[in-house]
C-alpha cells in the first residue's frame, strides 16, 4: 500500500512544510509590494516638495512682475507727461522765435 495512506502524520508534515513555504512566499510578495509602494510614496513626497518649490518661485516671479508692471505704468505716465510738456515747450519756443524774428524785422 501507499506509505502516505498508512501514516497520516507524514502527510501533515508535508502539508505543514508546504504551508510554511506558501506563507513565506506570500510574505515575500507582500514585502515586495510594500517596498514598491514605499518607493512610489517617496517619489510622491519628492514631487510634492518640488511642486512647493516651483509654487514659491512662481509666486516670487508673479509678485516681481506685478511690481514691474506698476513701475512700467508709472514710467509710462511720466513719459506721457514729459512728452506733453515738451510739445508745449516746443510750441512756445516756436512762438518766441517767430516773435524775435518779427521784432528783428521791424527794427530794421
């Protein structure tokens, strides 16, 4: 007869060994999955930190651009005022030249 049928304890031992092997394999798979998850979480943390740095940099650049726009608007206003004043001075200068020429012509 078959040796396994005569001695049931042998069968249990083999099953017990197989169960231990299965448990070890399952544990190894779980550890591998957890390691993979940890690597992905580490990557997410790194990406989160990089995004925070980019946001800080973007906020700084945005604030700087707003200041430059304000400065540019102020300079634009100044240039416009100076241009208007220059036009007035040139018109007055032209009138003065005409007046001087007229006076010189009369005095001759």
